[in-house]
C-alpha cells in the first residue's frame, strides 16, 4: 500500500494475509495523509481482492525500524486496532521512551553538527526541523522484542540488518524479502554516522549487505519505498559499489583539510529543508568510516586538543 507519510514522501506499507493471520509491516507516520492512504489501501484490498481485511482486526504490526515515517502511526494503531506491536530490541526504546530519545538524539545531533562545522544559527534551524513532525508522538510500549532469526506469524523470518538504523530488520516471507530501507530499487539508503546513532554507520551497513546477499531461497524483494527489486543480489552489489566510489571521492576531497560540512557541500551542493540534514549525515558517515580505517586523520589536532567545542577538519594520510 502506497502511503504519503510526509508531504510528497511515499512509503510502502505491506499487509500480509496468510494462514489465518493479518500482519502489517510498518504503519506509516500517523499524520493525516498517512491515515487516509492506509484506510484507502485496506478498502482496495477488500473491494478489489475480496479479502475481509480490516485495520481494526490486525493480529500484529511489525515495525521495520525506528524512523518516524515507518513507526509514527503506532499510537493510532494501538488505539484503533487489536494489533500487537513487534519491534527489534535495539529500536524498541525509541518507541517506549520516545520523549527521552527525542531529547538525547537532538543533543547528539547538535554536538555532531557543531563539530562538522555547522554555524550556530543554522544548527538551531536544523534542530527545529528535526523535531517538528515528531513532537505529537507519545511513548508507546511494544508487545514483542524481535531478534535476528526469530520467526513471527506463520513462520516469517526476521533478518537483522543494522546500518541505516540500529534495529532495522528485513522480513523473509516465503521466497520474498521485505527490505524496508535496507535495500531500495533506485536510491542508495541514507546512512548516519555512529557518532550520532550507535549501531549505524557504514561498517555495519556493509556487513548487513553481505549478510543479505547470502540469504538462501530469495532474490525478489520489496522495499519500504520505490519499486520492486527483481534481482536482490545485483542491487546489493550496485549499492556496495556506489558507496566504495563515494568513499574514493571523499578521499580525493580531503587531499586538503575539510570539515564534514565542506565535504557535504562539495558532494551534494546546496540543499534545502530536511535534505540539508541528510547531506551532512551522509557525508559524515563516509568521513567517519575512512577516519576509523586510518585513511583520514584530524588536520587541526592542536586546536581540537585545547578547544572545548572544536570544529574538526580531516585530511588524507
């Protein structure tokens, strides 16, 4: 079901009807457009496919990961349906302790963006944008914590794939893999530095891509956005190559000292709105990975050593 979770931002939400069970994979953002499109999707399933599918009669909702366009509708879901909520254990805290998560994540972002070179006034604007749509969500307890290789419903298999998000999971449904934001058909999923989000980062993402590529019995996938993926392994190879090429570009940029903000600007140009945040985080994930491998070093180490809140510059070793 195509669901507009934010203005002009479309998610794929999946309804799994099998062996007497009805399971929703993700639940949208909970905003008005998201609720409207979910209701339309259920109506289409009833009218076109002849299934007695009703939102209020769901058995489970599996949250693929704790990004707002995928879990923001959980409050509405628990209020208006009998569905139990299942989330990977590394993301459950985001839902159950949401107020805490929003405060701490905002602080972590502010620190990271300051070190990346983002000026004070711009950081304030980015933080306001980061928290704006999320403030209406209320902490939501989950009914089941999922781990890698767990099964749920009529034997669907959980595949934990940290990288894009700490608790991101794919769900193997017979010979189809629901990949959420782990693998998408056209775009390369957004990456965050571990300095902001533990269990994120390129090192985790590369390992998760390799793990998914080795799954047996599946090569057709459905992502959390965009079109079906007809050759999962080929798409994984393309994504991995894309990031290797991007790492090489960052190394070239850092032939002279660069902040993360400067790398983001050279890589993506001028960005508006939330894309500004995504550009800084994506550039930061690649800089962080190269620094961890020892291929970049801190160029202004003497300044960093004495400054309380330094802007960090990186240069190729």
